[in-house]
C-alpha cells in the first residue's frame, strides 16, 4: 500500500452525520486513497443540528470540500438542499452522497445499490421479484433500500413505530409499498430487513424457514437480530456487505475516479476485531 500523499492540492471529502465517530467510511475511503497513491483525504464531520449541516453544505458550494457521504439524521435534508438529483435520490427523496461542482449540489443515493449488492453477495439464491419483503424502519436508508427493492419487483411491507413516516414513504414509492403492523408483516416474507438503529422486536415464530434476514447495522457485525436469526437456522446478510456495496459508487462520486482494487471486507474485519 502506498504512503498517503497530502499536498496543497489535496482533494478533500468526508462523511456527515451525528453521531459519526462509529463510521467505517473513513477507514474505507482513506485505505483506497492510500492504495492508489491519491492526493486526498476523507474526514468525518458531525454537525450539531440541521443548521450545522446546512453550513457544511455551504462550505461545499464554496469549493472547500469536493463532496460528502451523508448518514443519519441528515439524508433527507441533504436531498432537499440539492439543486440536482439522480433518479435514485429522487425516488426516495433521500441522499447519502452530495457532490459539489461549481457552486451547485448534486444528490445521489447508493444505499439501494449497496443493499442489493449485499444481498447478491451473501444471499445469492434470493429472488425478491413478486415476493413480500419486510422493511423495519422508514428513515433514509430504509427509503433507499425500499426503492431498490421496488425496482427489483418486490412487494415491500413497511413496519415503523411512527405510522405517519411510514405512510409518507409508501405514498412516495407507490402501490408496491404498504404499511403493516409488525404482527402480520412477516407472514410469507422472502426477506426481513432491519433498518433501525436499535434491535427490533420481532416474533421469529412468524418467520418461515428459509427467509433471509438482514441487518443494516454493522457494528457489532453479529447484531442481536442476526444472532437470533442464525439460532433459528435462517440465512443472514450483515450490514458490512451493504456498506461495502455502497462504498465504490460513493468514492467515484466524491473523488471523480474509481477506487483501486482492495479487499475491503478483510480490511474492515481486522479493523473491527472480527474473526475472518
């Protein structure tokens, strides 16, 4: 791996969220920068509130940073602040990538790409077309993931503590998405995804054998939700697979070039202290 090179011409990008200290994105992107000998840096930003995030976007407009990955709670605000948006971002009114160019902001979303790539890697036999998928949560990542699942032909069932937020998501994504109570949502599901930041309360007796269970959380890698699923013999997909899946499109958007070859999973497992 090359020695990182930082000069006065360095390209600067980063991730914005609150909290953000747990994020593995700086580990990923700085490893790519080092591997490619690229003059750049990827740094974390933790705006205190919406006004702080807007100030950070203003810095991007002013040319101080090239772009941002965006995580909770700013994904929907990120979309709202952009002048331009990709179809993926417009589909969900949410963005996890902001690219700054000539004072303008372009919003994009790679969360849906990351989810589908994670499923392909760890549950290659799963086909969601025409089948029910349960999404636990209705935040930015749930929106993006639901949008990608709708595009793949799934019937998405949203379960969320706040029905108003869930209904808004369903209204945005169309008739393939509906809000359900957690008691019935898992009946007949091909896939159950946790997009909440806390362990969900799920009756695993309602989940049929063979149903794939996914958790978007990657720290810890074996979440209580995934552990409970594995104890019942259910196939699982971890959050690290989704994180890795969305990282390459992010790097290309932020640094205007594809990332160099690197075994990210091995790198991240070592960083997390997990057995490979």
